[in-house]
């Protein structure tokens, strides 16, 4: 079926060429980073995880969100998701690949990642995160490609694929739970050491993922002949609205616990995020922007009247996505390091090479999802 990606309009090939160009430029900067080390990034002794790991954390949630269409369609026979379930599964594939790539570029000696497999350490959360992400990638490749192949032949999916579909549902939850455990298990970082981190990660995933899927569906409707219909878009919007409400609630619970308890090790990170410490305010405008966007999103996406207006819904999905991207990315990761356990503030700013390498990874994801969606829509058009 991949041959269907080798034909397309002039705009399709221009888009692919642009993505390849971005990947090439980013790859040159990665070669520079590989040669000189992480000194070309904004990372330091005190802030050893930055923009790369922030993107990894965020994209794990996007990958996990595929379960929001897989579960209703396959387990509850919600037929309205019939046209979008393959889009959700194919969205998970590039998301996981980007997650793995961000881990790769974040390592000073990236090929040492092979040590995870050569010398497995089951007591390490990094080992289990690797297993979870790799397994989830294989599951979505297998399920998506098999069901699409069956659709191409106008036959039901084979019965042997059903157990893999069922396994993929808790597996989707596991990938973000294990990611949360990576942070929550670090006793020296009190900002991350909270029992609600995993639920918060899942709530943000189940809102940002559907929001992105809605935007992709609306974009495909505008650029192609594919129309998933109004019902699945509205159902995804309801899922995003509820999940975003829970996400905001959990964030407020964190704020209350930290501020009401008055424990400096917990409250000082929130202070740095929202008011700054001794003039160090790198995150302050970003966190207030994230908060404003979150409130604005809820005002648009909760009332049925505004949610049913697809133009307003598109705006709400963009603001939701940006709000979580800021909070769960830079806010969550950088604030865990600043201030350090000694109370010292070391500012972190991503450098231009760091941003261009990150853009390269996103271009890789965009290229993969473009090819996968091209194949899926071509198959749909051939059997229509």
C-alpha cells in the first residue's frame, strides 16, 4: 500500500520537499551537536533536561490519546468513529517515533541507548519506558496496517488482530503512566514528586490528543475529499472538554497543596513559574499565557453552543493544544530543576541549534503522518 504515497498533487510534493529541507537543516545542526556535545544547547549542570525532554513528555501524551478513538470503536462498537479510528492510530505512530527521536538527540552519546537493550535493568523506569514506547509503536503499526489492508480488500479485519487491539488500550495508558513515574520517582525533585502526576499526564493527553485529531480532521476536510462527518468531531470535542476540565482541576489541586502547606520545597517552584525569583522570570510570561489559554479554552469548549460551531471549536483546539504544550513541556520539565535542591536559580533558554534540531524532529513526524494519511485516504477513496 505504500505505493499510494508515491503519487499526489503538486502541493503534496512541495509539502514533502519543504519537510525534507527542514530535516536536512536540522540534521546538520545535530551533526554539530554530535561533534561538540550538548554545550551548544542551553542545558547546564543544574538543568540537564530541557526543550528536548519537554517535547518528549508532551508527545507521549499525543501518542497515548489514540486510545480515545480505539476504545469506543472496538470495545463499545461506536460506529461513528469508523472513519477516524485509523487516523488516530496513524497519529500515534509518528508521535512515538518523535518521542524516541527526542530522547536520542538529548543524549550526549546517543548510541549508548543500545545499552538499555544490551544490559536491561528492570528496576529502572527508563527501561520500562523504552519497553512501553517500543511496544506501543509496534502495536499501532500492526493494528493500523492490518485493519487498513482489510478495508482495502473490503473484508472485516482478521480475528487474530482483536487481542492486539484490546492489549493496545491499557498499553496506551501505560506509556504515559510510566513516563510520569520517571519524574515522580525522583525524590530530589519535589516539584515532580506527587501522586497525581500520572493522572494529570493522562488528563492532559486525553485532551491535547483529541484536540490535535480534530484539527487534522478539519484540515483534511479542507484539503482533500475526505470528510469524517460532524458526529465524530463533536464526540472528540466532548472528550477533550471533559479531559481538559480534569487537567485544570488537577493543576489547581497541585497549586493548593503546595501553597496551603507552605512547604518551601514545593511552593518555591510555583513561585518561580508564576512570579519569578529574584528577577529570574524566564517562565513567568509563558506560564501565565498557558493559564489564560486554558481558561479561554474551557469557556469555548464546554458550552454546547460554542462547541458545536466548528470555527470556534478549531480555535478552542488550537488554544487547548498550545496551553498544554507550554505547561506540560517547558513548565513541567524546567521548573523541576529550577531552583535546584540548594535553592540556587540557573536560568535555562533553548538555543537556536536546539530549536532547529527540535524542528527537525517535528518535521520527521509531519513527514511520516503525511505519508500514512496519504496511504489511508487513497485506500478509502479506492474502496468508496
